[in-house]
């Protein structure tokens, strides 16, 4: 297998592994608050943090929800930092856009399978029984374990220059003896570099964009599905519509990832047009959601809400908005991954660590305020962050070529 084929193989395996893991994770996140409400217990009132760890839903306890949330938060930081680094080392400046699109399309295919089951299994149900809950989350736990095993198929890419060297065997034995010490040193150095990276101009600008992706990630993956499930005007289909909404989000994500992966071959226009398309698509989605969904839907009780929106609530508009949310999200995330891999190609782990840190903090904040703010205020927060996040991304993209040209500044951190 040629070096380029091996790198493409690694990207595909990375995407497929994430697809299995997030078939479980994103389906869990989409239905978590609905399941918690169906438990009909004040012990489980609260935020979407409880949606994070899949297996605890099989036999839920309050303490297990919050304990698992802490561990999955730590694991997610490691997982996504490794993902960004793996994608970068298996790409170059000509293939990073293509590989980002391939990975994103495979990852977001996960929104199809679990949500398709939810749509058919929960059709016509207003309450989720214990048997329904256990069946779903046992299956999702097994699927996530399959994804974990697939990571072991990723191969180490060949170094750029492979030359015969008589002293190579001696060097290899020395490397083995020092591997543990070197790994610890690298981890400490990466942490220090991440802290220093936080105050650089490029990361500060991109942090605004990243903050927006954290807010909208929480909205489409946890809050919007709950809002749809709370609208009593949708009748007995309100719960199954949660799964269908997830499927339409997935269609938008896959379409965006595939399309931008192909368009990256002709990159003369840069990344800005894709991000501009993303924010325009999201603004249209937010406006339609504002008109179509009652403002008290995020904080509605277990019985749902009978409040009226500005128009008669439409299932078709709700699902169309799901598609737009997925399409816009793919615009932002594929281009953020691409620009980080481009700017920090020599050592991407610290940059992706900062990216995931900011995104996770903002996602947690959104989960927190989602239980208290009415829908129109949540939409306003995302509009503000989306506007300034887009301008910040434009600024970095315009200066990206100059930044890479003076790459010594990053290496000196």
C-alpha cells in the first residue's frame, strides 16, 4: 500500500470508527431529555449533562449520570484532540480539506441509524417505557464498543523521508528505552504549548467561531429535539419526530461534508464562502424555528406545551429546519478542522486541544441555560455569537497564508 493510500485508509477508518461511536452518542443526546422526562421523577430534573454517557440510561441513577458526565468529558477531550492530530498527520495542505470532508460525512452518517430506529420504535408513543429505554441503550452501548475496537486498525503513516541508514537499528532500540519518558515529556510540552497558544491572535479569533459551534452543537443535538417533542400540536407523532429530526440533521451534515470535501479540490476561493453559507443557512433556520416552535418549548413540563407559535406549528418546517441546522454545522466544522490542520500542520495536538476546550465549555454553558431561557432568547444568543464568529473566521482566513509563511513564530512557542 502506497503512503498516500495508507493515509486515506487511516482517514476512512477514523471516520467509520467515529460513525459507530457517535451512532450511539448522538442518538443518546437527541433523546436524552425526553427519556429523562419520561422517568417522571424530580430526581432527574436538570440539565442535558445527563445525556452524555450512554450506558447509564440502561439503569439510571442520579449519581451515575453526573459521575459518568465527568469521565466522559475527560475522555472526549482526549478523543477529539487525538482525532484532530490523526487527521492532520494523515493530510497535507492539498488534502486537508478533502480529508476533513470525508471524515465529517462518515461521522455524521451516525445520525441516520439510531434515529431511524427511534422514529419507528417510538412512533405513536407519548411515554417511553422502561423496556423501550433498556432496549435502545443496550444496543447503543454495544455499537459504541464496536467503534472503539475499530481505532486499533489505524496504522502509523510512513515518515516523509524513508532512507536506508546503517545506524537505524541502534536508534530504534534507544527510542524504545526512552519511549515512556518521551511520551510524558511530550504530554507536558503539549499542555504548556496549549496554554501559550490560547493568547495568540489566531486562536483568540478562532475561539469566537469555536464558541459558536459549541452553542449550536448543544442546540441541534439536545435542545431542538426536545422542543419538537414538547409541541402537543404535533399530536401522537411528537416523540417519533425526535428521531426523524435527527435523521434530517444527519442528511444536512452528510451533504455538507461530502460537498465541501469535493469542492476543496478547487480551493481558489478559500474557506470563507463555505462559512458564509453556513451562517446564512443557520440564520434562516433560526428565523423559521422562531416562527414555528412555541417559545416555552425548551422549558415545557412533561405534559408538553399547548402554547401557540407565531404561525401554526408545522412538522414539515420543523424537519426542514433540522436539515438546515445540520448543513450549517457541517460548513463551520469542516472549515475549522481544515484551517487548524493547515495553520498548525507541524504540531496540531495543542491547537485541537484548545479548539475542543472552548467548544466544550460553550456546549456546557448552553446546556445549563437551556433549562431556564425561553427559545427566542436562546436563538438570539446563537445569532450574536454566529455573527461575530463568522467575522473572526474571515479575519484568520485572510491572513492564513501569511501565518504559515512565518511559521517560525508558532515553532518558537
